[in-house]
C-alpha cells in the first residue's frame, strides 16, 4: 500500500475564517428547519458549530441563516457573527450538512494552497469552498440564497480548483442522522480528552462492563443496581447527571449535562442532550436538549427535537410486519418515499407534545409545534402547529 504524501497544512498556520452555510437540500432536511438551521442538530457528541469550536478554537466562525432563524441563532450563539463576513480574510465556506473527524478536517485544509480558490465536492453535493479576494463576497451573497448544486458549480468552477472529498460525511435525509449516530459517537469518544475517567459518585452496587470505554463526570451520580455496558461502544456521562436505580445503559451512548435517567430505563445506542428526563425503553435515538420522555413506552430509531414532551405510554413502531423498507415523508418532494431503512421510527419536531398512550407508525414525521392526543395511531405526516 502506498502512503499518501504529507501535505503541509498551509491555511491552518495563516489567518482564515469559516462560514457555515445551508444549501438547497439543507433547507428542507427535517422539521427542525422551521425554526433553526440544520447545523444546530447534534451529529455525534456535537453539532457542527460545537465541533468546529473543538477542532479549531482560534478560528473565527460566521453563520449564515435565514431571516426567520436569525433571532434564535443570535441568542444561542451570541459570540459568533451572523450573516456578515469579514472581507479581509480568506474564507472556508462549509456545508452545514457536513460532519467529519478532526483528522479529516485537517486533511482537507492541508490540500489547500492559500493562493488559490478551491471547490470540494462529494457526488452531487458541495462540501466546502475556499475563497479569497473578489470571489469571497460573491460566494457569500450567493450562498445566502441556499442555492442548488448546479448553480454553485456554474458560479465557482471556472475560478476554483475542483477536488472530491469522499471521506466527508453529508446528511441528505433526516434518517441519515440515525444511520451515522453510532459511528459518530465512537469517533468523538476516540478524540475525547477525558475518556476512561470515572470520577462520579458511583455506587459499589453498579455493574461496569468495559469501563475503560467510559467517561463519568465527577459531579454525576450513578445509583445502586445500575448496569453500564460499554462492550459495544462508549458511554459518556457528562456533568450533573443523575442515574436512578435499576437502569440499564448499553453503549454507544452519550448523556448530556443536568439530565436525569429514571428508574428501570433501558437505553442503548442513543444521544441524550442536556436537561432531559428519560425513562422507559429507548433504542437508537437522538433526543435533543430540554426534552422529556420520562415514562414507560418504547421509542426506537427516532429523533426528538428540543422542548419535546412525550406523555406516558407514548410508543413508536420501528419495524414493519413485512420486514420491508420503510417509507417516510420527504420535504423536498412533499410525498412519502422509501427510505431504504428496515428500522425507522418517528422524528418529532421542536416543541411537540403528545398525550398518554400516543402511538406512531414507522417513518412518521411530526412537524414542530404540534400537540397531539388520542390512543389511535397518528397520521404518518403531521403538519406544523397541528
């Protein structure tokens, strides 16, 4: 096997800025785009903004967003520049749908000669664009319109060196977040500075399997008769987390700060944000911050937005009786299309509330701002504010 020649990462040692943009696909990626950009959705330990702040803490970051998202972005990220560009600095425009490891980011930067413009693509998608001088502002204004791939290629190809970056991960549908979840949790744990530290208040009656693949913050408490099994992937428990007795957690799993896991919860392959309350059975899910699923009921292969509350007994189906591929609503075509997934549950938008015993079929899309009740299975697509 021939080794790839070492490239000196020129831009890393020179001043440049990063601008995160949304393209046409990102505009209709999931229900969350009603209220916020796609780059605020976690993909691993972090969302894209947090990932860049971890990898390149001294690099200025500018965020592009739609006018309807601007208030949210300014409050969530008050120290970052929004919809303005420093024209004196070269800019790496980065697709908001992208995810990558630290090494993959450095590899992309190492391929850049700061005296040239670059267009990095993956299949029919723009990964990033490195611009300087007059192209910088031109590209910034174009990206504000969330253009299609063809329009970006037309405007940038003649002035850029074009390269393909197959190793960069791009999210094209909401279920891609779930497909990438386990791998991204493992990737981020590998680069986590405090891995293998177990500093919390851990009961002597707790069972730890493969504990070198765990992190437990010193301010968190793990009660008696809890089983933590990291043999299939890492378990990360951040600060001020409370795990009640008789809980089972199987990795890969991330539990954000100030969250509570109620007694008898059974959790595996799941991301849980900060300030969440979780109970019942949760398998292969992304539960974003400030959301509660505090009672019995099964949630599998599903996504919960922020400020979601699921009533007692709320259950999602994630497998068809035929074991076939599951269809789900596509915001681009406004129709239900096959996802190619055998296991897929429900995506709940931000600020969704469900009553007790709510039932959801495979591939259901619940848009943001919905309040639902009734014990019959709900429709597979529910518009905003229903």
